[in-house]
């Protein structure tokens, strides 16, 4: 597969490569995709949690943020 990198993305990749953190652009993009996948997983879990907390707090006199503070 070949992809085209937009100039603004090249500007983000270039310093990473020059730092020596990754051997090539493929490694740096691979790492970025791993982080994105993990972030998406975190968001999915916490979105569900927040929706549940909202439903619980809707029937209570307690503020949603107070519930989150106690369990977080």
C-alpha cells in the first residue's frame, strides 16, 4: 500500500525522525496508530461510563461531577 502524506503531517513526522526516536516514517506512523487505537478504546469505555453516570444522576439529587469525583 502506498499513501500520500500531506505537508502538514510531514512537518509533524520530520522532527520525530530527526530525534532518532524512530528509524523511519513507517515506525513513527505505526506508533501514532497504536496510540490512536488505545485512545479510541479509552474514549469508548469512558463514554459508556459517563452515559451511565448521567442516567444515575438524572434520577438523583446528586450532581454528575460529584459522582465522578467519588469513583474516579
